[in-house]
């Protein structure tokens, strides 16, 4: 069957291409998820408006076509040129979904009484933002908060880097860091700033049993970390101990270490003090 969308001037294609700009995404409250993995997760956990596939991709990913149609989501085939125009990658995989924003108000996120939260403050690189979100999801975090000074989580690179995790856990965006810390504290969450200059290290926090409490980690800019005024808002500034000769850890790696340490500390424990490992 010939593709249904072949013109680069089609209103659908023009509107989708505009979503490359943050201002247009914000105005329409829509974004694009690209690739079979992201589209699969979007269909399972988000509100998808339409799915576009090349005829070859539609044949290769029949389960996506079925899932979309079962969910009542329109599926349109498009030429390779049209999908390439919509996509952000150099070599598109032939599958794109138009989705509505998935973020939630911070008040709604906190109403769920989260035990583990990742706060991205001053994070500017979309790949890092998406990767930290993926780490938070893998560690079993309850939410991710992006401050108003951070990158747009709907940036195509951030969406790809999240590998579908954007659709798995509550995300609040555009929150001033001062407000985020205040409201987390009011909700009974201990706030830790992750920074290499911290007076305490992660091992000390674990040894003292302090990380069993509900915890929010603030992660800062890739190049210069967290400014002093942001560190001052937290209950404690904590560094990841470097036991070898490495000078530092990159943002995503440090975030993964901190989040997994909290997740491990918060796991239910037996009467003998050992963590429960089973479901």
C-alpha cells in the first residue's frame, strides 16, 4: 500500500516539525516520541494523538500498529521523507508518535507521599536530563522534578535519552528550586544536594542510617554543579566518595549512584536488619 502522507507541506507534517521548538511545544502542549521503544511506552502510559510509520516500519512493528488501534489511536503511514522531516535523528527508525504533555503539578506529585525524588536544578543538557530520568525510573524513584532553570524534558534528545521512562513516573516541570525544596520539606521529605564539595559523603549517610527516610536528591549543572545558594536550601550537601583515582563522576553516573543508594536504604528490612530482596 502506498503511504498516506507523502507531502512535506502537509499540515500534519508542518505542525509536527514545529514541535522541534520549545515555544511551540509549550503552546500546543504536545511533543514527538521517536523510535519503536519510545512509541511503545507512550502507547502504554500516555495520551497519544497519532502514530506515523513508514510502510516498512509498519510491517516490521505490527504489534505497535495493533496496540495503537486497540487504544483508538489513529495510525498513518508516511513516506521515508515525511518521517525524516518529523524526526530529530539523522537515521530515523520509521516510527513517530504525536503525544500530549505528561507532566503533573508538583502538588499532585507530593500528594502521593513520595519516598524518593530526583530534582534536576540547572541541568541544561537534554541528554543528561533524559538519562537521569531513566536512572530515577530504574532505581524505583517516585517522581522527578525539573526546575525552571533546567532544560525542557520534551526536547527530542531528552525524550530519546529517557528510553521511555518519561512515560513511567510522575514528572513536574518549571518549578523554582526554592519552591521545590520548601514543598518537599513540608511534605516530610529530606532534601540532599549532590555535590563534590559536600562535607559528608554517601558512605557516611548510609552508615548513619539517615537515608532510610523519604529523600529528594538535587542534581546540578553538568559543568559547575550546584550554586552555593541552592546547596544552602538543602538539609545536607553530600558527595559521592571517590575511592580510586578518578577526578569526578559525570552527572548521570553520580545520580545513579545516589538514587540506588537511597533505594537500597529504603527497602523493607527483616527483623535481623538485612534488606528484603524478594518481591
